[in-house]
C-alpha cells in the first residue's frame, strides 16, 4: 500500500478494472463495466445486484451511533439491517460535509486504519475524563447547594425561636436568608445540568467504542479475505511449477536414449556445461529407465499435460479472483472503512467540544444568576438584593419601637427601678417646670415635619403640573437630573442600582411636600446618588399617563417592529413628533440627560442598551386600558426596549436642530 493512491472518482463508478495489483496497486478504477461484484466477507463473490435496488449501508455504521450524531451540521441517513454482503450506494457514500481531502490523505497511508483506531482511543479517553470531571463537579455543587439550603433553613428556624431583634432587622434578615436559598437553587440546577452532560458524554464514548470495535472487526475480516485469496493463488502457482518440472523430467526421460551428444550440445550452449545441466535434470528425475515401453511414456505425458492444463486454469482463475478482491478492497472497502472511522473521530471530538462549550456557558450563567440575585437589575424584582435588604435595617426606628413596647410591658406598677414621683413627705421633689418649654423648643422636635405647600409632584398629570408651575420641563426632573449629572455621571451602574428604600421614601416625601426646599447637594443625598435616581424613576412610573402616552403606545411598538434600522428610526421619529408638547419637551430634556450618561459609559458601565432596559417599561408604563387592570408591559418589553434604544441612539437626529447643534 506504500505506493497506493485514492481518487474520489473510484466512488463514482460501480465497477472495478482487471488491472494487476500485485506490484503497485492503484485506487483509480478502470473503464466502466456493466456491474460491480461486491465482496463477501467469506471470500466468495455473490451475485451482482441490479441497479434499481438501493444497497444497504456498511455495517461499520452502527444505527446507534448514527442516530446520536447531534454534533454534526449534516445528518446521515438511517441505515437498514446489514447482511454479510456489503454493497454501496455511491450517492450516500460521502456526505456533503465530509472532508474528502482528509480521506484522500488517509487513503495514501499504509497505516490509515491503525492511525484512526488509536486516535479514537485518545478521543475516548479525553471524553471520559471530561465526563468524570463533570460528575465530580456536579457532586461538589450539589453538596454546596444542599448545605446552603440546610444552613438557611436552620438559621431561619433558630432565629424564629430565639429572642433576637424584631422590626426591620428581622425582615432584612429573612430576606438575606431567602437570597441564600435562591443561590443554593442556582447551584442545584447547575449540578443537575452537569450530571446530564456527564451521562451524555459517557453514552457517547460507549457508542463510539462500539462502532470502533465493529469497524475494526470488519476491517480484519476484509484483510483476512484478501490474505487468504493471495495464499490460495500462491499455492496454485506452486502446483503449476511442480507439474511443469514433472513434465520436463518426463520429456528428458523420453528423449534421453535417442539424444545424441551433438544435439545436446547444440540445444545447450556451453559444451560441457550443457551436459552438466542435462545431467542435473536427469539426476533430479531419478535413474533413466532404459527399455521402458514408449506407449507408457506417451500415456504418462498426456496425463501430466492434462494436469498441467488444469493447474494452469486454476492458477489463472485464482489470479483473477485475487485481483478482483484486491481492487474491491483498495478502491472501495478501504476508503469506506476509513470514512466510518473518521466519522467516529469527528463525532466524539465534536461532542466533547460541544459539552465543554456548554460547561463554560453554564459557569457564566450561574455566576450571572448569583449576581442578579445579589443585586437585581430591575427594581420590580420580587426578592430584594442582599445589599438592599441589609441596608433597609433602621436601627433607630427599631429601637423606638422596642422602647415603646418594653415600656408598655414593664413600666408602671411592674417597674423594678426607683420611683420617679411620690409624696412630698417622703422626700420626693416636684418636677422642674422650666425644662418643659426648653424641651418643646429643642431642634430635634422642631424640624421633624416639613410644611406642605400644597403643590404635590408625584402622581400628578404631567401637563397639569407643568402648567401649574409655568415651566417647560418639570421642576423635579430638572432638579434630579442636575444632581445626577453633578455627582453620578461616573457612578458605576447609575440608574441600574437602586437606592435604600427608607431613604428613597424619605426623599420622595420631602420632594412631594416642598420641592424647592430640598437641597440635593447635601451630603445626605450626594453621597449616594442612587437614592436620587430611584426617586426620579418612581416619579416617571407614577405619572397617570406615561411619558410616551397610552394613546401612542401601540404606534411606538409598531414602529419598533421594523427590522430595517433606518426605517425604524424614521417611524419612531414620527411618533415622537406626535407627542403632546409637555411630553415632547420633557422627553427631549430627559433623552439629553441620558445621552450625557452614555458619553461616560467607560466610567459608569451604562450603555445605550442598559439604559433602554431600565427605562423601557418606565417610559411606556405598565398599565394599559382594556386589560382589566392587568400588567401587560412584560409582554412588550423587548419592543419597548428597542424603541428607547433607537430613540437614544439617534438623539441628535430626532431632537437637536442644526441651529442648536
């Protein structure tokens, strides 16, 4: 096989040439004939099938392996039951996605089949190692998840039966434990996926190993058939040589007595050397039987010549059959076996790579899930983040509540301390009255309530409050946006990270009572700008009619459905122009503010897409008429986000005139 070569044209014919392959075999077929005889694994040549029948696939392609080829872009046709006789359908021998160059290179090698068998062994070892790793990692994740679940549940039960603090602390504590339970669920889901991947890889390795052994066995049978045919040919050749020598001895015996020395010298050049050659031939045949009956010699000659003819015919037939088997093997069966083994290699390699890529994706997903559990992206999440939950603890309020409850339960007659009041004759002094006015005028109690000026901001119609205040942009938006641009342009995750619930509620109350008296430059608000961003988002959500209006809601969504970027921009520009004047001026100012946020994306990590996700449901609103009060924003969240993203990307084209630019 060292000088053999493979040509894909050998698969385009159903025939084989009668060329002698004893010296240098070639993989290119000869001129086409009417039919091609397939090789029986026992060495016999079965009847040639008709052209109309569809021959079965090779038995090297097991149905189990073919049915599980999920990793290839092209699928193979399901095989039928394979008999001992192997034939080929040239239309399905090579799939369109199969690399013929690799197959051609393998056919040029003498060690093609051992090479692929060893390669499959390597791939199976790698596959099994990956499966073992996934299984061990799944056990670790399951142990971690279940341990965290037990810890969270045991801690919650223990705290419920203990005498720990109540109020906001216990609420925050239980929220933190629920966060840990959610993280444990994420790990258990990862463990389940890893177990599934481990089982799939183990099954893949078993299927490929079965196909490898089956193909190896079939290749051995084909090679054994060819070797037996060659051995049979060699035996026929030996019998022909023996019969020829026997005939030569008989002829020498027949002509030995009448042969003259001169004639022998004439037939055998070299004089004495010729006599030595004839002497050796005669000596090899034994003593000359002088006086033998010429009739017996004639009959013996005819018998030997008949045997010579029979052995020659048998030898020619054996040579022809061996040539056909050799051509069948090298032109057809050998490439087919190589193809089947290469498909095994591709299947297990692609399967292993697929599961490794899936493992990387699962690792990223579980980290992302933990991150969104710890810090939810959306303020409307059912479970608050860990930081938000723990920051909601109000120790001052908890202490006041505890003090009131304790005084109620332990004060009065049940008090075990010294008495405050009593009769004068027992030495008790009256209370100092001068301290009462001073206590009443103490700063701690004089500023607890902010006077209400009667100009509410939250939950008031946009046009109404702008007309009331005689402004082009709502005062609360201007006040909050200026503070955010002053203190939060470089804040990581601005608008995405929510503020503390207690501080947000406090700031909302103050802005709603007297907007002008609130100083957002104070340390209380400028130190954590997320409280201001949360209040601004809350104001937008509480508008009776969303900023983009219920009336134009469907038109905005229809415009955002356009796949063409330019057409979507034009349609959304038209819808923006259709907004009422108060809504248009407010949207223009707010989009300009978000445009400044995007310009500092490198510092705050808030891209156009991130801002669109945050403000899509906020600017469109969640309640739609005719929905019986049900939330419908989530169904259109993708289109809402796309609309805000397009408007923000084309802010300059939509809102900024040439003169303003």
